[in-house]
C-alpha cells in the first residue's frame, strides 16, 4: 500500500512519449506487413527476425492469397510455385477469385487485375464461362480479348460475347459519331438557316443585325426575339471511301476503330463507304457496315500479311478516282516482296485517288511500323500518319468540302 502511495503519477510528457513509442511500433508493423504483401511469402523467413512481424497474424493474408493466385503464375514449379496441393488455404477457383477481387479492391484495380488475368496469364475461363463473362465490365480491353478468343466460344457464351461487343462498340460509336458528322457533312453556310440550335452554329452577326429594331435605348440593351443559325453545306456529289484494314495482331486497336469509323461513314449521305480486311487473303465486309459488331466478329487476328494483294483488290472497287479516298490501315510490314506494295500504291495515286496510310488509328498514340516503307510512300505522294479517329474525320472533311 505504501509502495502504491509512493508511486508517481506519469507526467503528460511521459504519456506522450509512451503514445509516440506505441504509434511508432504500429507504424513499423504496418510497414513490414506491406513489404511482406509486396514481396510475397518467400520473404517470410527474412522478416521473421523482426519483432514487428508475426507471420501467423499477417494483416493482409486474404489480399495476399488473391494476388498470389494470379501473380504466382510468374514462377514455374522449379521455383517453388505449385498450382495445386500444398498446406495453405483451400484452392481458389476462377469464379471465387473474381468474386473476392471485386470484394477487396476498387473498380480501377479490378479492371487492371482482370486485364492482366486475360492478357498475361491466360485465364481464358473468364471468357469461356457464360456467367463469368457476363460479370466482367464491358470495356475496350474486354472487347480485344473477346476478339482474340472468340474462336473458342460457342452457343450461349458466343451470344453473350456479342452483346458485350455491341455494348462497347455502341458506346464508342456514340462518342465519335457527332463530331464525325460535323467534320464531314460540310462547312457552315451563312446563306442557309438551320433547325439545329447550337452555339456552334449561331450566326452572331445576322442575329444582331436582324434584332437592331428591338434595341431598348433606355436600358441600353438588345431584346432578342429570334436567334439565327447557320446551316451546313451539303455535298451532293458523293465521295467514295475505300478502307483496307490489316488484321494482323499488332493492329488490333486500329481494326476496332476502323470498323467503327467505317460504320459511321456508311451512314453519311456524303460518302459511299467500302471496307475490306486482309492478311494473306482479302475479305470484303462492305455489305456488313450497318452493324460493326458483325464486322468485328468476322476479324481473324494474326497470320501473314500480303499488303500488295489487298491494295490491288481495293483498286477493283474504284469507280471515280478523282472522288475517291483510299485508306490503308497497316503497319506496312509486308510479308511478300515490298516493291509490289510500292507499285500498287503508286498506281492508286497516279490514278488520281487520295491515298492515306494509317500506321495506327486509335487514341493511344503508339504505333510500331516499317518507317522506311512509310517514308517511301510519303515521298511518293501518300499521306502517312498515326492519327485519332477524330483527326481522320477532320482530314476527310477538309478534302471533300
């Protein structure tokens, strides 16, 4: 009792010191647990010497198991990774793994994990199981994976895949269509009025002039009783657009955007659009442009490339060279004698066509292509570029208006 009475009451500084020390221990433990999560279970032996780490009470055990299910595929059995067996938790299945991923991570992280599961580690069960496929977020990456693996899909799975493709394509088309129409249907005409009431088409000069009679001198302001809008100059002499798309695997993004843009062009009165895809063979898809999903589901990525043969096929589609824009979408890696490709391009240009060679048609800005071939075609008079779909529409609009 006496000892208790003699005990000193801790000062506030001493309490702060204890709290700081406790906080530092917790921070150290948190840091070490995070390092364990990053480094994987092979790091446990090295961390076991640190008092702040307890392998039996590892804070991120569930997250570690979910990430390990995917990323342990980096290692073969010779490095200690086993896909089955062992003394750990019960084996995950792909459906369980996907459910846990969505439970533990935010949407952006889920999309990254799904992308790597398909692209890097080949978890094709995500695409061949109907319920799993329908549970995935429709996006550009999923569309590309469906295009790659659609050959393995049958029945209900293939029907579900088509609906996903349609969702992504329609969203993409809705984003691109309005600007494409504005770029291609013509320049603003100050001599025709328009029923389209938008700020872009507002004719300020005409609006002010026609409303001068309504000027209020006392309040010193205009009273606008009518707004005047410019119309669009319509092109009655249609241009032909011929699009040939290289369907090699490296051109996947460009294949998707080319198909969507071709379907948009197809709907415009100012253009007659024809589309074909090619590897060593040529497939004309002009009669399917009403539905870009149908176009994409007919693309077979990979294989060889015979650009000269494709160019010559496109020549047979030319009716009026002076009113034809010929678009070749390719990385220019010709699988046959490249001089034949050069000669075909020269013949198309000499005939009077506008030849546009797109080494990429997407929003990524990345393109890997034969630079020597691109320079040769540029010197020949072709327009060679890697551009976005919007830039393509602007380029066509400048030519035809």
